[in-house]
């Protein structure tokens, strides 16, 4: 669970701090699938962010079926001219969050 095992690794600008996560909230503290931070002109034309590696069970699939293996997968902050088309996700509560504290929820985006 983040930041373990990387707590002693070099810090990079924009590294997540997980300050918004409760210490024992493993679904919040897991790695991001995609973060676009302080960037310009980013275009993603189809990507898949699947998060079910911690609680995955071939027979049960509880976190996959409930879309709650992980809290969030993608984040855009401090960026401009970002376009993401066809973002395929599974096993997350929140697909993405971005400017103005906007959220795209897994349960509201299935087609």
C-alpha cells in the first residue's frame, strides 16, 4: 500500500501525498493509473485502467462487480488543453477527477 515500498525513494514534483486518505484506507492509498499534473496539450485516444489486483478473486469478483477495488484511477490537475477519449475502467469508485473538484463516477459512466 502506498507509499510503501517507495517511501525512501526520490520525490518528484507532483508525486501524490495521499494526505486525503485515511491511514488504513487501502482503496484510497493505492497507485494512480494516470495523473496529468501541470501539463499542456495532452491527448489520449483510448486507454484502459483496470484496478483489481489486490482483491481479485476469479470465483468471487466482489470488488470488480461492486466497482470498489480502488477509490480513484485518473486525475488531472493544473493542466490545460487535456482531452481523454474512450477511457475504459473497471474496479474503481471514481474514474477520474479534475478541475473545479469535478468527479466522474464509475457507476454513472457505463454504456
